[in-house]
């Protein structure tokens, strides 16, 4: 049965990339799919152990989910640390995954920087916890930005190795379903979760550098549009966004080799639900001095109501905590079933 799972880390200000790459897609999927949306607070510890106010950051991500329109009654909204199964399954996956799989990850290389020996062990094992997040619910579809594609592949590698190594026991216990894996068919317990990465803004780039993705953790605030920026700040950041001096091309092929232009056109397309080609039919031949104000108006139209709703939701932190707790209880019930199966497959008592 299809099940959608995704998460966002409480590592700082939510930005337009998180909105277009993740949250906007969550909202669209909830109409047709069963969904679990998590605030992955344990992941936040990988980059920085001592956090300014992790509890508040966690509530802010939850508030963004709710403000964007996710229905926590029909779906599950919770924070990762409230369901211990994430950590338990991650440990088991640490023993399934190989060290080489982890050191190959580009996010690890980027975030660890030059002093890799000094990065936290958690940062290296991050994809193993992410695989546990998804597979604890045996989720089948994971809406994410393009930057998470590699981690989703690793999730499938973990599921494949687990299914393969334990195929006989999975079959003996009647816990699996036949799955095609390469040339052979094995009795698989974990599904091979598919990433959902589509549309014109799967990788929103920094407004200051068209070669870097927009990130919560980028030290420059001008590099991103935060969901909570006011109208003037949004307009200012778009006005100051790096561009080349040429006018906009009249078709998408003309965006090749112009990463900043491509980025802004992609943002416009995703915010308006139109294609890049359609946007360029309208704006082709016009200078950025005309395109940027139109983009700023559109961004304000889309984001201001969400920011307003976020403030309203955040004014009642106790209610957010109740929503998260209710979601965690429902998540735990699902997680406990998976963990019981996994322990029985491995031969772990208890
Ligand atoms: P950090 O810098 O702390 O890693 P982040 O901005 O990358 O923060 P995450 O919590 O790691 O945010 O990711 C949450 C979701 O947002 C993921 O699905 C991720 O792929 C997506 N996402 C993050 N940045 C972008 C971006 N620039 N464009 C599109 N999607 C993005
Ligand atoms: Mg990230």
C-alpha cells in the first residue's frame, strides 16, 4: 500500500527551497496519499550538538507544516525524537550499511569540509538514520529536493541488502513479499522507496551563488528567502539576487549556462504552478529589472499568508506540542510493528 514519508530538520530558518522542494509537494500529496510528515530533530544534532533552541526550532517546522495546510488529523505530523524506533532501526541499519557507502555521500563531503576526521560520527551515519525514518513505516514514496536523491538511493541499498541477507528468514516467518532485485526475486521485507523529485524547482539555488543550493545553514541570510521574511525583505533579496546582464531568453534552452537566470525562472514557475517555457513566453526578451519585481510580487503573494499563519500557529506552543504528541502516538504504533518484525528476523529477543 503506498505511503508517503518525508521530514525536515529543525536547523534554522525554513526557506523557499524547503517550501518548493518539499512542503508544497507535501500539501499536494496529502489529498491522494496517506502521509507521515516528521520534524527530524535527531538529524539536527549531526551538524551541531548544542543548539540555540531546538525545541522552538522544532515547533517552527511543525508550524510551517500546519500553516502550509497539512492536516494533522488525516495524516501523521510528529517529531522524530518522540518515537524511539527511529534510533533503534538506525542502529541496525548502521550494521547493514557499509562505511564506504557513507563516505561517498556528497552531503557528508560538503558538510564535513576539510577537517573530516573531526566531523561527528552522526554526520557520517546520517543517511542510515534517514533510511530508518522512511523504512520504519515501510514508506514507498518520499517527496524531497534533488539534494536528497543520493540518500534515497542509499536507503534503497540498505533495504536491498537487508532483504537479500535475510530473505530466507523473511520467507520462513511469512513476513515478506516477492520482490524483483536485479536478476533475482527475493522475499523482501522493506520496500524500495521511490523519491518524488519533480517540477521546475527541485533544487533552488542560493540567490548569491548559482552553483550552491539554498540552505538553512548558509551563513548569509541574503542567500535565501526565509518563509518568515516580511514583504520588503523578500523584495530586497530578489532585487539583490545575483544575475547576468542579459535579458531573459524566450525559451528554456536559452537558460543553459546561466544558472542564476535559470534559478529565478524556476522559482517563478514553481510558485505559479506553470512551466519554465510558459514563463519565458511571457518574459522572454525582457530585462531582469522587469522580471525581478514581478517575481517579488509573486513570492510575497504566496509566502505572506503562510508566514501569517505560522505566526498564528506559533502563538500557541502548547497546541503544537499536543499535535506532535498525538502524531507521535500514532507513529509509534506503526513503528512498533516494524520493529517487532525486524527483531524477530534478526533474532533479537524483546
Ligand atoms: P540544512 O542546510 O540544515 O541541511 P536544508 O535547507 O538542506 O538545511 P533540510 O532539512 O536538510 O533543509 O531538507 C528538508 C527538505 O528540503 C529536503 O527534502 C530537501 O531536499 C529540501 N531542500 C533543501 N534545500 C533545498 C533547495 N535548495 N531546493 C529544493 N529543495 C530543498
Ligand atoms: Mg539539508
